[in-house]
């Protein structure tokens, strides 16, 4: 038998109440866009809670603040003194970190804030395979873990990295590409109880 499955696409930036609740919600490589400030974070968490069945799941992947913090604090990453074929380098007083392959930049991350301890942090990211530079935000997963119970949600897996997955032979990534990929984490969140938030 083929199960009865339906899909919905909605803008989670705004309060979204669907006619029916869903067993599985996802946000692939985009969840961090909702973490500009506490209002947007609360909106996305409320949307997840309101539109997911009890015992339902939300999964996603996103940039991880702690991993990017370690990248920017890594003393081994230096400014490029002369033209290099490949590697990870910094510039602008280490406010920008970028990766090169075949003498070309393939990714770049610029830190648009000063205090790592603030809960909401803005970065600019350029992936040269896409071509545009976009403003994105970092998820402080320790803070998020504290917020989830207010919405009847909890982590059941992760956040965890892709390091073990990337070790498989199927992924032929350069070392510079692996540095970028390892800045992301995947996670699974479960709705464990109904909560009236708004």
C-alpha cells in the first residue's frame, strides 16, 4: 500500500497555522536564517510547535556558532602572504576567513559582529558555486537547547557534525571543502508535549 502523504511549503518567518498538523517538518541548510534576533527565533519555534503533531519530528542542518568560533580563533590560519594554490586563509584583521582551491576562492565567511558571547550573531557567506554573498546567522545551540522546552520540544539527536559521513569514499571533497562542510551540524528535534505559547 502507498501511504497517504501530503507536503506543504510555508514561510516560517511569519506565524503559520496550517489546517492540519504534520509528523515531519524539515529545514535543510536554512534553519540558521531564523536566528537574527529573539523575535524571529520565537516565531520559528512556535511555528514548529503549532504545526507538528505530538511525537512529531523536525530535522535540519545549519551553521554552528561554536564551530565557526573555533575557525576564527584558530591561530594556524594566517593571512595569505603570496598567491597560494590551496588552503584556508584570513584577511581584514581575521574578520574574514576564506578557502581556496586551484588558486581561486571557493568560499568566504565574514564576521559582522564583535562579541561572541551575544546570543545572536550575523555573518556574511559567499559560496562561489552559488555566486552571491548572503547575510546569515549563527545558532547558539546551548541557548537553543534551553528554549526548546518552552515549546514542548527537545533535541533527540545532535547537533552533530558530518565528519564521519565525509570520511566515506563516496564524498570526493578537497580538504578546503571539508573545512566548510564541517562548519554545519545536523540535528533532530522531537515534540514531546503540547504547549500553549501564543
